[in-house]
């Protein structure tokens, strides 16, 4: 390798150095593991980092993964990388692994398997050498391809942002350089990187975008699709940062409790959020409860949003990786399977006689029950009210001997509004598909063993307001610190 010290090399290195410093990609004295395949991008990366090692104060290591997919060609890539690192004086770690066999065993694509194996090895070597960062050679062209692939898959705003300069311990110093610049640098520096023949076929999805779709768009629409997609990524990333900042504030306001494996949030505050912010808040809740949002997709966040929208005690949702969510007394809990929060879904037996009129504290569930007496309105008015899960109206004369708020007991019966007859409360829970473990959590208004109101679900037909009602009993269930949406 013969290095040619010209202006282009200095300008390119200065550009990458400025990016590293502006984005705090590498701190002085840090170790960096660089992935080197032998192709132009990674060869450019390792050469630039090596050239800037004094200015950056970096301790450089290299890792090469031989995927064993291209026979002698792959072995030649390995030898080239070894020679390059030897000439530069950079310690190199080599892993040979049968990626095709790994992909078949895992039931994933060769592309996915290769990526999983590479990053796993990068992290292992970083841990072994004490390196704080892992440098990979993604560039502007890769960024555009990633955004396009995300669009094809039906991404949201996060996918339109593409890749970042830094994410965790992964850094991308070349992300603002396009492939033409990189190839020019390699030529100017006297480097002779290898060409991966698999990149020249349209066998893989990314290659179809690079070799087929992008040229077609540029030719038929007079566009520079690389520039357009990178600009889209930059603009969306700026919007995304603002939205995430707003979501962070909303998350903190809604948060009631956060501990390892469990997050509890105020449903009333969640219901007031714009859907775009709510989805981001729910994602933050998943990350705080489970450590990451890996495997959790848009359908799962929609299931959480549905729980929030309905706010019905006892409802729950199951997400990937053992993550669960449940609604209880105006609180949304997101937690991991086996966490103590799951065991706390049930409460011990409690029963409190309700003051009429007045307010009755229910410390067992952190709530208050408020009752008041009113002159009846027209029956049509009550029929038009709809259903409020936490505020309901009853015929006082049918309940004036006294009511209790409690959880379920054996022998409880219920005549749901509009039904033709009385049934066991257990049958109502089954018909309503309320999970067994949630049933003791649901507060009931009871008159003896008769259920007057399954709070959050339904009232009894037997105690409803009718045209013969002389006095109306209004009952409100309020979790402490949370005002119900009084719509009536």
C-alpha cells in the first residue's frame, strides 16, 4: 500500500474528524473496535481512524468475520484484511463461521444471520479488549437504502430516520460520506479494497434496492434518490427528537411508579395525549419495564392504546418477550412476566359500607366512593347518557337499606343491564372474557349478594333508574389523585 498525501485525503480525514468530535463519537483514550470486511467502506474507515489516532487519542482494534459463503473469494478477503492491519500495526481478530448453516438453524435469512453474528462478535471483542465503542462503516448510500427498505416494510417515523451516528456503543463515523467519496479516498490513499461479488447480484433484498430500484428512480424521475432519502432521514430525525422530548415530558407526568420490571401510569393523563405522543409514551413504558422494545411492533402498541382508551379495570394485553399490561383502577401497568407487579394484580378481600350521601375511602384500592342524592330527570335523559365506567345512577329507594363496595364473593349474582335474567357473577366474568386472575381486582357495588354495579363494566338492570324512580342515587368511583371525566 502506497499512501499519497494529497489535499483530498486531508480534507476527507478532517471531515470525518469534525463529525466524530461534533457528535462525541469517541472520547480521548477510548478503545475502538472497527469491523473490517476488506471492502471499500470498512477499509476507508480503518485507514481514517488509524490516521487520526493521535488527534483522537484512540486505541484501535479490528475484527474480521469470514462468513464462509464465497469460498476462496472470502478467504482472499480475510488475507487482504490481515495484510492491511499488519501494515497499519492494528491488532486484528478473525472469526470464521458458517453463516448459511446458522441461518438455516435459526430459520432466518442469510443477511440477518450474518448481521447477528458480526455484531455479536464485535461486542465480544470489545468486551475482551475493554473497548468502549464499535465502529462500523455505514455511509450515506447505506442510509438511503435502509430508509427505502423501511418504507417498503411500512415503517413509522422512527424508521424514516434511518441510522444514527451513534446508538449505544455503535458509532458510524462515515455516515455523512457517500460511496463515491469513499472510493475516491481509497484510490487517493493507494488502498486496493476487495469487491464482494455478492454485492453485484440482485439475490439479496438490499442489492435489489441498490442495483435495481435506485437506478430506475434516478433515470425515470430525474431524481437523486440518495440525496432525497438522506434529506428525508435528517428532517424526520429532527422532528422525531422533538416528539421524543414531548413524549418524555408526558411520560414523566403520567408516571405513578417505576421499578425494575414494572411501570405504572395514570390512564386519565394518558387519555389526554395526542395519539402520536401516546404511542411514544407507551414505547418508553415498554423500554423501562422490559429493558428494550425489541420485538414489540405497531400492533402491540395499538393493543396498549386500546387498553388506555377503554380504561376498563381487569382488561389486559400480552406482548412479545413475556411483557404484559393490565388496567386496574385507572392505572395502566406494563410489566414483565414473573415480576412482582404480576402477583399484585390481585387484592385481598375487602368490604366497606358506603356512606349515603357522602364519601367512603377504600384504602385497599387507593380510591374513594362518593354518593349523592338527586331529583330524577326525564327517563330519556338517563337513557341518552351512555356509559361512564366510573359514574353511574340508580334508583335510591331500591338501595336505601345500604350498599357496600367490595370485591367478589362466592354466591354473588348479577342481572346485567338489558339481560333477560339473573346469573352468577362468575358467569358474567366468563362471558365478558375477564381473566380469572383479574376478577378479584374489580370493585363491585353490592346490595347483599346482589351486584348493583361491576365498576368499569356494567350496572344491574334491577336497580336502574326508571320512569317510576322518585330519587336518584349517583355513585362515583374515584382513584385518589385522579378526577374522573365527568361528562354528565
